[in-house]
C-alpha cells in the first residue's frame, strides 16, 4: 500500500473528519474508496458500452417492425 500526501484547507479537513466520524469511517478510507472508483471508472464505462451495444444488436423491434408515431414516442 502506498502513502499519499495532499494539501487541503484545514477547515475542509476538519469538516471531512467530522462527517467521516459520523459515518463510522475515516477520511483516509473515504479517499481510498474514491480513488479506487475513480481509477476503475473508464473500465466500467467501457463494459456498460459493450453491454448496451450487445443489447442493441439483439433488438429486433425498430427494424421492419412497428412504426411509432411522434405522439407515442413523446407520451408521458
């Protein structure tokens, strides 16, 4: 595990510590979790795109099937 040094306004850090304490965690744990999610974001987006494209290829409605009217498409 690597160490990371950041510069943060003292008041911001104080509020963050208080909020983390209320949540039963630490600022360090919150930052580690955030950085992990940040680092994995691109891979998750690519997987979601692949899944969406796969569903799109399987879809048959819209190719020679029913034609929607403008009103039906915008119905709420």
